[in-house]
């Protein structure tokens, strides 16, 4: 697990637990004095595990006030999933840049496909943030 992911897990007070399960990941909230549990499906590849963890951290970042409506309200669920996916993509693009990749010549379509997303505009948007920093 990367140092950045460990930092994010600490920041959002999450404890990863790996176990055999149907879904790839989810968070179980606990009383405020304990870390929340971030369950991750055991046996995923390292890349897929990282994606799942980042996605769930995205939920932890934004969903505190909406978690009680997540299962009952379709709009809330879609909003939460979109926010978590945005967080995941943002963090993956940060990693891509930190690895020294050439952002100006990056193929956003290949990156989006690697990330397993069809949010092409979001990938382009995140990459463009770094093009102006160079």
C-alpha cells in the first residue's frame, strides 16, 4: 500500500479490512472514537485494491451527512457515487503526475480506460490542471 493511501486512510479515520465478500468494498461507520471500517474484497489485484480503497475514501470525504439516505434515495446514491468516483480519479491523476509522466502528451482516453472509467471529461479536466503547472 502506498504512503499516500496510508495518509488518506489516517486522515479520514479508516481501518482497512480484507475479507472474502461479494462487493468490492464498502465502509461501516463506527462511533466517533473508533476508526470506521473500510472493507475490501480479498484477492483483488493490487491495482484494483487501490481503486476500491480510493473510491471508498472518496465516500468518507463527502458522504458523512448523506449516509443515512444512501440506500433509500436514488439521487443521493448517484451523487455519492459520482463524488467518490471523482475523488478516485483525482487521486489517480495525482499519482500519474507524481510518477513523472508527461502530462502534456498524456493520452486521456488510455488513462481513462486503465482507470476503468467512462468519465472521460473528468480525466481530461484533472490532467489539464497539471498542464498549466509545468
